[in-house]
């Protein structure tokens, strides 16, 4: 659903608890749809594999590494869609 197009939208609301040190990653379909020169998409499995190697990094570092992996996979292939990433990292009490 596009945001900001209509004043009247219905959204589902959910609450979750994230443990200390967890990272929540939100991304648009441009991330999974981005293809390499052979036409293979940077799919959900590749995102999960990349993310599993980023434990303990800050939210910014997670986004930077994921965008680097995406661009490395894409090489010089044309991007068909934009990519938006949002990472939320849960810090512990200090």
C-alpha cells in the first residue's frame, strides 16, 4: 500500500517484544526484486544469510552492509525499483 496517497487507510497494528541486542529490519520489495546481470533476484534467503552474519552491529552498520551486499550482487545491472531499508537495534540498559 502506498503511504500518503489517501487520507483514509486501514492498517493492521501488532505489538512485538524484541530482546536486547535484537535487530528489526524493514525493507521494500526493491531489495528482494533487485537482480544480478544473470537475472537472479537478491531474494529473502540472501537477505537472511547476509543478516545472520551481522550480529552485534549497529542499525546503520546493518543497513550499510546489506546495501553493500545488494550492490555487490547487482554489479552493473540496472535497478528496476528503489530500495528502502530501516533497521532498529535494541540496546541494553546502561
